[in-house]
């Protein structure tokens, strides 16, 4: 029945019998209301009854739904173009050029992710979002405990009208501080905005004091305590904060169940007339999967052509090869035709969602007379195509079940990626199994053509077996709509309270929780091609409470070993309860894990977008982590770009303006860095004119007047201080840059960064992240080892920034100051230098304490992480005795060689001059050295109890393609270093032996230091 209300909108009441209404016109949209929001029926494969539409029962003989047919909302073309240009600039990639296919995965994902974004924005409080505090939950360090009995000076500054100081207790909250401010202002008769409209901002920093936290919980307050400085706070009206408004025009919501079809029973062909069929259930397809290989062509032959090649077709699930078939070999030329069917021993009905067809062109080892069928490996065995298959020349993958749960059919021509050789730049780990992107270089890339079986109707994966399960699933999802619904296959229908009423099930659940740590190993042995086994697993996981999983297990379940969406959703739900601090702790890995997801739109993608929209701290680092992958990883560029776009559309105007400034700064500095490298290609050819040339380039660059530091959004850089900038004399010509700080009542130190072009800083980021994690583990045990996890971030492909640590010098510089090059052999050089920096005996003892603690921390950390290339130019010390390491180019036991000889033989750096500071002279014992040994073993044993987390975090970073973290075998070093197989007593003795070994080999380290100083080896 049609009723026209006006010229623009038509209201239609449709019976459930109208099954074949398909959206075919781009001129109109079909909208329906649900839960106070309007949703668009977007998927052409959907019919009315597969949408989640509220049905009415006005007619006892049929169900009715209310749908609006409406033209799309008119958008100002000029405004739309401006919005797209802004997004393209920030993302570093133009998605509009790739978004021509309305139902393609890119456009479909953009529409789907709008739902998660809008739901998060509905809940967001702009004031809390803008003033999120930087806090810590660790106990106050022992060295700061004295402040608990002292008053802490706090100075308020209000709009240049008044400044006054008070003494506050460390337990004081921001709310109490504002009440004190209110009382003073009232006493002095000064008008001001009410306390509810004021916030406390740290002077000279983009950092706020907010929330129900004590002063000693704020990171900046602890820094003030350490440096014995006052806390200066600007009292800022909320109205003066940058606007957090979302100004972008967003898309209408898309039904969260688009791409999710009705039950198997509903789609079954049994008993249906042809007119009643609108889709076919994949579970009714009992024929084998097959591919008709037509051939390939390449516009230009490579410089080195193989004699003959064959095509290997594989069914992939995550990183696993489920089945594989090869063609007959043929001579290689610019066009090769096969026109043959490749048959798999795999039923179509058994294909899991997320399965891919992997195609590789391989160099033939010799003539083969017939098609060879490769035995299917067990489902839990991973074949490493990157290392074990050196003869792979080209690769490409196709999703067999696409993002809408529809089986791929018909002809395809896909543009393939060249597989790099061993000497080429490292490929992203297992991209040839995980990526479904095709080569965008259509004109010059290899193109392979093939044919899949065609059907008269769309073949879809049902979301349940029966209608009742489908409705129950949707009812549950209404309360958890920020992620797409799962695809559970329920074999058993159990009442909601059956777990508590049934003793057997209750016992089963208790036992499951007890062995939760073994869940990953159990799931690795599941045959994901056996649908009955998969049903059992889904049923089991359906009754598993996410909070019963350890975070480490959840992270492991998100690895490339587990492609099943139900498993991955359980893991993501466990992460939902993490604090912002914990999300930041694992964010580096979580962004990499996005590469594992079968589809752009995933539970993890939605989770990360929503957490980034909820917290500016998370959002800032999420932006740079994802943007770096857009720039450097072509295999997942579109996925990363569409996820980053989904975040940027909701992050707010203040964040957009900040990101625009940061991107402008990075691009300007990169341009300068490239010119400098071209001007001075050799390591040693810097001359007296270099600083002036650098200053000239910086002066003419497009640097913004101010920008937040990508590695620390609490710090804002002002104008560049040209006279303090220099080019550093190393191979990649990093730039030492200094900027004026933001205005502050106290004298502030310039902001210093090292800008590097040509180095992949993601390995340094991983090590620094590990140091932060170790620091938090130790602080939970009240063990503060004074680590210095300085700021470091990759801002693009082989470009990034590193924080300059102030009041620090290299050990090499210390040794030169105490005896020139021979200072490397002067055992008391470091001791004398420390004494010269703190003549007062009491302060000197404190500095030695700090040296002992920091030396112990870095000895344990560098040993566990296998950090190599340790020389006296990448070990530094501050004037307060705090030792720390920099430049982590070699990890996991990879060492540098010189003239074929391994330069480093000691487990870690513990030289005679280090021991001399501790009073360990000529083997004599001392209290400081004994404390060093005790601290080392305590720190080492603390890390052993978290060994699974450390190994998991490093294994997830395999996806980066970092050269020294490029195979699962690289994890073996960590396991051996942490002595996972040994008991605690043996592990303690093991590390004490490493200390003894370092003492014996201390002279070799000194010799390396001397060689480094004499020859400048880096």
C-alpha cells in the first residue's frame, strides 16, 4: 500500500510476502526507523525479511513494516570536496579514487563503520574528552615518599588577571583546588566563570588536572616532585577550550545486519518454488570447490625470466593453508594460457567465513608431466611461504566469501604483487596469505585470470540454523551494537539459566575457566573445515565469559593463528574492560593485528575506533600508528586508510586542527631531511657550511608556527630555534632540531627532537614499549629502576621523530673527557665524572643509588630483549647518575660483526668502569654491588612471571615485517633468555652467571668501546 505525504517522501507499508524488493536505484534510499534512529537498507542482496526492521501486527494474517523512500540528503559539493581534501591530506591516501563500487568492500565498510562512530559520539562528553588527565596508578616511589609529610606549592593563574599560590596536600583533588580558587576569587571580589565552567591546565603543557584523582596520581605532579619545582596551573574557562564539535557531514546509518542473512532453514531450497527462492544457503552446496585457471599476462617481462612456471591455488584461512592444488608447468612468457580446472577436495559448504583463494605464480624446478595435487597440511600447521618458498614470483588473494557473506562467483582478473627476493626490502610478514588487496599498478603488473562456478542466485552464509536462534541472536546484539553480530552456529538450544541450573554444565564451565590459559592451544588444533567441529567450538565459546580470560590469552587469540570471527570477538570483548592506560600499552600491537582480520570491518576495528573516539590520548597515537601503516604497507593500505577515516570523521575539530599542524610539520621536515641527505651523502663530509645550509632550508620550509609532538601530545612546539639546529654526523644524517616552548610562568627548556629519514623506527618503538611494560611490572613490585623510555614514533615510511633527553651525555663523551680515546680503559672515568657533577657527598650517594638501580634495570632489559650493537655512543648517563640506552637497531640476539668476528661476546654491558662506581674493584665485594645483584635477580624473576605477555607482544609485531623480527623462530630467543623451562631457583642462578660472565668479559667490551672511539664504527 502506498500513501504519498509530499513530493519528497513516500511512505510504503510492505507485507512480509514482498520478498524480492532489492535496492537498484541510486536516486533514492530506503529508510526505516529503529531505536530512535533512521537506518538505510543498503545491501542489494537483502530482502525485506532479512533486515532488522520493527514489524507490526495490524493485520492478523501478515506482518507489516514501515519504510520511507527518500532522495539522498543534498550535500554542498564545495563543502564535500573541502572535507575530502582534508581527510586525504591527513590519511595520506585518497580513498575517493577507489570508492567507485557502491557495494565494494571499501564503500560498504565506510558506511558500516558510521554506526560505531555515531554510537560512540552520542555518549561522549566534550569537556571530559578535552580534559582527559594523564595519571598513574602505581604507588608513589620511595624517593618521593617524604612529600607525603610536606605541603606542595601550587600557583594559580587566571586570564592574566590574578596569580596566587597555596600549599596543598598531595591527597588534594582538582575539585578541591577549584573550590580554593573560588574562595580566593570571592574574597577578592573578582568575577569569574562558575567552578563548573572552569578547568585546570598545566602551564606550558597540553595537560589537564581533572577527575576524582589525588594530586600525587598525576604524572606531571610527580615530575614536579622529582625536580623539586612548583606546580603552575592556568584556570581556563571551558568556553576558551578549542571546539570538539564534529563538523563533517556523515553518512546515514546502515543496518548492522547488512551482509548477515537469515537462517539456513529459511534459505533452504527444500519444498520451495522457483519464485520463492531469493538466495541459496552455502550449506546446501555439496559440490567440491574448483577454480578454472584461464592464464596470466604481464605488460613487460622482468629482467630475469624463469624458464617455466606453474600456478598454485590454495584455500587459506588466516595464515593457514587448508588445501592446495598446482597447475601443470608452462614456459614463461608475457602471456601464458592454461584454460584448465583446478579441483579441490573441499566441499563448498565447508568453506569458513574469511576463507581466501590464494594464487601464486612459482618458478618451476623442472618439467612436470601432469597436474600435481599437494597434500593438504593439517589445519594447525603453518607453511611459511615467505621463507620456505623462495621460488614464489607473484601472489594475490581473493576472499571466497566476501564482506557481505556472499560466495564469490564468475570471472575474475586480479593484478598480482611481485614477491620480493631475499635482498629486497622485507615484505610484511605473511602478506601473501593475509592481504586481499590487489596491485594498484594496473598498467605494469602481472594479471591473472580465472573463473569460479556460477549460480543462478546469490550464495550466502546463513547466520544461524533456525529462525528462533536468529531472533535470539539479534535480541542479544541490540544491547551490544557497537560491533557487528557474530556468526554463531548453534547446534544446541539451551535456556538462559541452564548454566546455573545444570550441575554438569556448571562443572564444565568451572573446568573451562581453570584451563583458560590453554584455550589458544586447543583452538589451534580445531579443524576449521569441519563444520560440526566449528559448531562445537562456537557453542563452547558462547558460554565463556570474556572477563574470565587473561589479557595475554585474549591478545594471543587475536594473532594470525586464529581467523575465526567468533574466537576473535571473544578476545575483543575481553579488551573492552581495559583502562585507557592499558589500551595504550598494547595499542602498537592492536593496530598491527588489524592486518590479520579477514575483512576491513571487524570487531577489532570497531573497538579501536571507539576507544580512540573516547580518549584523545588513545586517538592521538592511534592516528600516527595507523597513518604510518598507510604510508608504508601497500598490502593493507586501503584497510588502514578506511579505518583511519572512520576515526577522523568523529574525532572533533580540535583534533583535526592539531593533526593538520603535525602532518604539515612532518612533511616540511621530511623535505629538509631528504635534501640534506642528498647534499651530504657520505658519513664524514659535513663541513662548516652545513649548519648554515640547514638553517636556510628550515627558514624556507613550510613549518607551522606551532604543533604538538607526535610522540608526546602534552608538549607543544613553537617557532624553530635555527641557531640550535644541526645535522648529526651519522649515515642517515638525522636532524637535531630545537623549538621554543609554549609560554609559561617558569623558565622552560627548548623542545628538542631528532628527526630521522631513512630508518624504520618501529623496532625502536617496540623496544621502548617493552621498556615501558617492564617498568610497570617492576613498579607493581615497588621496584623503580629509573628507566628512561624516551619518546619515539614512526610518522611514515622510514621517517620519524625521537625525543632528545636533556642533561645527558654519552659514555663515550664521558670517557673522552677523562682521558681521550684511552678513557675507555680508565676504570674510574665514570666515577670521577659523576663526582664532578655533584660535589656534595649526600647528593653523590643519591646519584650512585640511581646509577645502581638504572644499571640493573638496563642490564636485565637488554639481556631479555637481546639488544645488540651496544657501544659507548648509544649508552648515555644523566648528571643525576641515571644510566640509559638508546638506538635499538639490533634485537633478539642479533649481533654486529666486524671483519667476520662477532663484536659482542658479553651477555650485556657491565664494564669495569660501571663496577668501579659500585665499589667493585679488583673483585672485592661491596654493598652497592651486592644490591646490584639482588636488584637484577628480583627484576629478572619479575619479568619471568610475565614471559607469555612479552612473547605474545613481540610475536604480534611479526606483522610489521621488521627485518630482525621476521619469523616465528625469532621468539625462541625471548623464551631462552627468560628461562621459561626452568624453576625460579635455576633461573636466578642463570642470571647471576650472566653477571659473572660480564665481569670476565668486561675487558672485551672496553676494547670494543676503544675501537669504536678510534674508528667511528657504527
